[in-house]
């Protein structure tokens, strides 16, 4: 898939966490949330997240991906106690990519701010360093940092992007080959 001229693949945190945004919207079933109004005070949650999966689409071979992070959520509600906004800050992200007996490590710190409109659309703003992967002797292979704003209605629209986004997938695959 291409978003804003960039290839959005299976790697985590591509251009402001588009995959994360879609997953959150689908997971939480947040397509018909009312407009923000004064209601229940925000709920603050901090937790650890850890997950693993197989990336079978970035290189010509499978890559085991393991992520760990500290998640800091603020959940906002309207007067009817319906969820209308989620501000998720992801801190201390560690991502390991393993294949063919080799492992590359990346880091990240950033987040996403989701606003749910009465018409069912969702505006997602991303911020921070989504991913930084440096290979010793080669330099920065992946860097996606800055800010982006997307609208899901239900199609994805890129409203704004700022900051560098660079993915040297060939160098990444060669380092794991």
C-alpha cells in the first residue's frame, strides 16, 4: 500500500503508525463515537506491551519481529460516557528483527492521538520517532520521525506529513540475509 507517496508495508510504525491506527480503530470498534463534550474525566492507563509476529512481506524470506514497549494511554469520554478520543504515547519501544541467524534492533518513541467524529470518521495524528534502525558500519537504515495526520472515513486520507521518513529496505534485507 502507498500512503503519501510512501510504501506502507508490514514493518511496524511505518509513517506514523498507520497500521497501528487501523488496528486500534478495528480492535476498539470505534466507528460511531459521538462528538466531544464535557463528561467523565479522562482515564489514564500505563502498561507494558509485548508482541511477536512473522513478517512475510518485506523481504524474500520470513522475519521474526518482536516488540516491547511502555504504553501510556489517556482515554477521553463525552457526557454519555462514550469514548471520543484516545491519546496513546508509546515509550521505550524496542523492536528486534531476526532472520537467518541474524538480529537487527530498532528503537522508537512516539504516539498517536485518535479523535472520533459523530459521522464515524476518525482523525489520527501521529508524533515522535516511530522507528530508528541503525546498522553498524552502514548508518541509519530506517528513520521515520515527525508528525502526520490521517483521516479515515472509512478510506485513508493523508492530511499532513512533516519530518523525515526513510526506509532502505534493500539494505535491511541484505543485513538479515
